[in-house]
């Protein structure tokens, strides 16, 4: 049975938004596919691919050994009804492990790792297969990487560029504990052909250096954003961020140091603009403190190595005073907890930066044999900063939310994001009391009594928030971090309740 929810239900349930500058109701509709029942003890591992044609989902059942694990591929049509589910197996006996499942140019591939006879090397390979779980071609070897017996899976990173014409395999190289940072870069085209490879050694101790993000441009050039923390006291020394550009088939390495006098860069994201410029943005503060004072925005030309923008934009007093969490109000500024989530480049050389308040705390709990500890996950306000080409705020908005759960890693917390032309849309679970006009105190969301809410921010900065539907009416609890935009005006919605789950299409 199919359900259609029109997103003008505020008048139906007597709810209205209280927050921000207001615009008209968000015009959209949500259509649910049929409810499905998952095989016992399985978990949604990944939405492999999705579009207006439908979707492929990957589910698995973890076992104590590789041979005990179970893998399932599910196929959905354009109405998000499941049309097939197939179980597939990996060949046993040789230690082959499933690292990932990807879709490339419409073809599904298993990304596998196989140890060699010594156990010191793991061979990465792609295995083409059908949605029915059938192998339909020869294995494609990609790389041999050093294996660390402490880790079972994912001893490498895989990153595609924007149009999937190239992808990068990044892996650490063996080194001494206090020795230099060493890693390997391999760039492949979409036909799985190796385009270039380079082993890199940087003059930083392995423990003090970390790679924060990767970017590949349309020509197959690789850009890495790294962070170096001198010394062991992270509050006593100033961390420094670097961008490394590997161009001309990896033959040329260019280093850019991101450092600003009298400021400490706390978090940064990296993007490559359409004209080839390197754009970095994030938060800054002062040395020795974790509190964020504002946003840093940098843009420079990788050919001339000249910066066209270096902007420090302090948070406004109004923004800093708007705290959503009792813990943060009592202990430190709420700005400390903002974690970068997304960086979007505007066509006019401006940027849009999205962050979320996130932190983890612990609480004591009485147990049968003593006192235990609960891990509490806090996912609170969303910050959206629109920065003009001249390095000033076009607008700075806060989307208030308060999500606190125990021992689940925030399974139903956080948000999903979509961009529709010049509109930014955010979906998240919220408490229904937050939409009552007669109540100003915000409630923390409750998984059994929550609504899926949507906030729209237009190009002008005008903002509207409204409920879409009660999760219980759809028989699921939405998982925002599993929801993805699949076309210019559609988003795939995923929700579950115990073994039941369903997909939906949200159209804007």
C-alpha cells in the first residue's frame, strides 16, 4: 500500500514554526514505498546507488568469521518498492574480505581484499557483478597494499571525483613510530586503468600528522588537506594545516601552508573550484583554546600560488549567545562543539558552510552488579553560513534542534541536506512540542514520538521550519544520515522500526 504525505500539514495538526525569519510553507510531497521486513540480524550497510530509476541497497549480517557473514543486494523501482532481494556469498578459504560495494557508470562492483601467503600484503581488486549477486566478469586487480594484522578491514581510503571519471586509492606505508609520514597515492580512471602512482614522504612524525580530506579534479590531479600538530600537548602548540597538490600525473608536488598570524585554524574543509582554484574554509580561534571564534575562508590559485582571499569572519554576539544545550551553556561556549559537515562553492566565488553542534558525554547508570556508564550522543544546532565573494557574511543562520540519545551513536540524530537551485533544505527528527505557538521551551526529540521536520533557507536568508509527518504514522523512525539527494528535486528517505523499514521519495 502506498502513502502520500503533502507537506502543508501544519494547519492539519495545529502546528507552526517559531524560529527564524519566516517564508511561506515549504512546498514538497513525500511518497512512501511499501514496508519491508529485513532478514533477521541484518543491518543496512549502504545505499549503493540511487536515482529517479530506483535504488540499490546493501544489507549484511555480521558474523564471528568471514564465512559466517551474510550479504544481500536489494533492488527498488522508481516508486521505491522493492522488486528483488538476493543473497550472495564470497568464495571461502582464501581470506577474501568484502571492503565495499560501489556503482560506477551503472555497473556494480565488489571491492575485495585478499591477503598474500605471508599475510603482510593485501591485494585490492574489483569484481563486477549483477544486482542478482552473480559475477559477470573477471576480477580487476587494483593495488597491493601493506597489511596490518591489527585491522581487519579498510586499511585504505577510496575517493571519487565529482563526475566519477577518476578515483583515488590512498594508503599508509610502513614506517617507524617517530619516523616521517609516508603514504601512497594511486589514481585510476573509470575503466579501472591506473593513470599514475606516487609514494610520498613528508617531514612530519607519523603521530603528529593526519590527512583530513582528499579531492580529485576533472584532470585526475589530487589535493590533500593535512593537519600537523607539533609536540604532544595539543593545547600548548599551534596546529598547522597544509594543502598538497599532486599534478602532472603525480610528478609535481606543491605545498601550501595554511597559517594566519594570531589565529589558530581548528577545522578546515577543502574543495576545488571549477576554475581550478583551491578553496579552504572552516573555523578559527586562538592558540591554546578549542573554542571557535568565527569562520576562516581562503582561496588561492595552484598555478601562481597566490591567494585571492584570506578572510576571518568573527561570529556575531547574537549568534554566540544562542546556545541550545544546558551542558554547553554551563561549561563553555556553544561554538566549541560545532563540527564541519559540508562546504558548497557558489558560482560567484562565494561559499556556503554547514556545521553541526556535536559532542559526546557520559552518565552513570545503576546496574545489577554495580555502576555502569552510558555514552550520551548530542546532535544539536545546525549552522549555515553564506559568505559573499568579497569575504563578508551574506547571512548567518542557526537551525535550532536538540537531539540526545544513549549508546546508539545517534542512530536517528543529525540531519540530511538537499540543495534545490538557490534553496537549502535540512531534514531532521524533532519533538512535536517545538511547533506549538503556545510553547516557547524546546523539547528534546523522543524516538517514539517525533516528527520529521524540514527547514528551508532561501538565497535571501529567509528561513522557514515545519513538520513533514509523524514518524509513527509512517510506521518508521527516519534515519537522516541515510537520506540522500538523488536528483535536482528529489531526496531518498530511509526509515526503520526494528526489522521493518521502507524507502520514500521526497520531491521539492
